[in-house]
C-alpha cells in the first residue's frame, strides 16, 4: 500500500507543480515542442470534464465534484482490498495513476478558479 500511496502523492504533486508553472509562464494556447514530432506541451484549459462536457451552473460543478470524490473513495477502497490479496504491482500502479489523475481533477476544480483569474 505504501508504493501505491507514494505513487499517488508523487503524481499529484508533480501534476500540480507543472500546472502552476504553466499557468504562470505560458500564454493560453502557447505550445512548446519537447520531443520533435512526438511530444508537445500546450496550455489549454477544460472547464468541464472529458470531451468538454459540463453540467451547467454552480450546482453542476458541485454535483460533478461530489461524484468525483465518491469515485476516488471507491477506487481507494478497492485498492486497499487488493493489497490484502497481493495483487500484481503493475495493476496496482495503474490504479494509482487513475486515482492521482482524479485527485488532480478534484484539486483543479476546487482551487484554480480561486487562485487564478479566468480570462
């Protein structure tokens, strides 16, 4: 379970550090090529969820946030149960990455509207 938690915390920390650095140093839409023809870093924002879908208004944002928290909690409980069964570490690593991504989305939804001007 320690490896899973370390993975989750490390990925969330790196994700948030990178997002803050980009918000402070890039113009919206700015693109930097990291590996020619293979990997670019571009500053874009998505106010909703996957594919730009969103629930309207404050109540929609709150409903989406509550749903995300419930799903992350369920996955963490699932991971905990899997650690008791000595599940393959590769699978556990994949689940840890999913949780880290979801936690990053929760943080973004809750914090970035207050820390940075939208515009």
